[in-house]
C-alpha cells in the first residue's frame, strides 16, 4: 500500500489547502476543532453506538441522527484524521500548510512567516501561529469531509472505509473534484469528530497565549493551547494509522479477549476486513475505529503526564521529544497501547 501517498492524498486533492480551490471565508462566523474532549465522539459508548447499526442503516442517506460509528461517521473521522496528519507532517518537515499573506487568520504574522516557515524563537508566538494554522486547515478539512458525506450513502461510506488506496483516491477525486462545488452544510457524521465552534469562542482562545507555556499539560481550558492541539494531532495519527492498516490489509489481529473487537478475532486473523456480509463488515469497521477512539486518549494522557505546554510545542515540531526527555530522566511510564 502506498501509505505515504495516502497520507498526502487530501493535500494533493486540495483538501488541506483552501486557497487551492475555494478560499475560506474572509471573516468566518465559526471554526472547527477535531478529536477534542467534550465533542460527541469523545464520550463514545461503543456498545450503544454499535447497537444502532442495523441492516437498514446501509440503505440510508446520512442524517442528523447518525451515530458516531455509522459508516459515514467513520468516513468523516477517517478524512479528518488524514487531513490533520498531513498538516502535522508538513509542520515537522518545515513545510507547514499556511494561508496566503494577508489572511484574516494569520495575516498579523505575515512578517514572521515571510519564508513560509513557523519561527521557533518565541514559544508563545509559535504556539499561536500553530493554533491559527490548525484552525485554518480545519476549515478546509471539515468542508471536504462534509462534501464527501453529502454525496454518499451509508453503504458507499462503508465501501470507502474498507476499500483500498486506489479506490480511496478515485472516490475522493470523483466526489470532491466534480463541478458541483463544495458543500457548506455540517453533517452529524462529521460533527462527531470535528465539531463546529462559534467565532467568539475561537477569538477568545486565540488571545489566551500569554503565560501559557509554563502551565501543565493537564490544563485543558483552552482547546487551542499547545497540548490541546497536540492531543488532537495524536488522536488523528491513531485513527489514520488504523484506517491505513485496514486499507492495506495489514491489521494486527486482536486477541479474543479484547472487549471491543475480540469477538471478531478469528475473521480478522489474516489482517483484512471480510466484505462478504455487509452487515458484519459494518459491525467490524465500527468496532475497529472504536479502539483508537476510546483507548487513545488514555495513552496520550500517560505520555503527557508531567509535561508543560512548552513541551507540547516542542513535541509538535519534533515528535518523540517528550519520550526522549522521559527516557533521559528515567521516568518513562508504561506506554504500550
């Protein structure tokens, strides 16, 4: 599987670059977050969500009452996670996805960004630029995810989620690259994992970076603070890694005693999701996605324990820097997922 190509897929199709197709509004009335505490998907009751996945679901269109593990919700989570992964990879490479100069969201930092790189000399300013880039990219990522869902059925979303890299590329191009334009509606399937937030809240969070760097990583009052953004990026990595392994046919078979997906250990023994029975495929896909969505947060909190917001800034630019520090200190906790 072309994992690197898939990771960059949304960028190549314009998914992480609003200016490449249709720019984000000059003064948007809202913004989006992703994989944050307090969103519907963050308090996932797996058994209750799976219980709603009856065979009739696959014959339906996306609807306001769609649960967090319905096929189009999984597609939304997959697309949002891949978009954020592309954003994070660009930051790490020193090639961040940024709006053109003079934008509403980052124009005040045009001088700092004149070489299209995020400066690191002043951590609080660095953190604010990262937060603003995160918000700007999520406008586009969220719009593309909603557009995809709007042009799909639940069966089409399921086929997409359990397909293969070639089909994923073809379906993204077909559904998002057509002449109909983008969809600005917000579907429940996407809101579960990338909720909409009002502009006044975002403006308040973006003005709250002074004195933040010394705060504990456990401080979560500001969803755009460095550790909050890092949590979002880490969850996106887990979800997109799961999706890539599904598309590759390289799933790690779960132990039979796994409370979420262990009941399907035998049919997953070869690393692929069986597709002969659509209802069973839907149940398996839902439970596979539920694993990182429900267990990933606890892993992240163990990883960040004892760190500061400044540590999280460094981790965003250099993944693994917290682990290296903990190993040097001899305080690395058990981090096996």
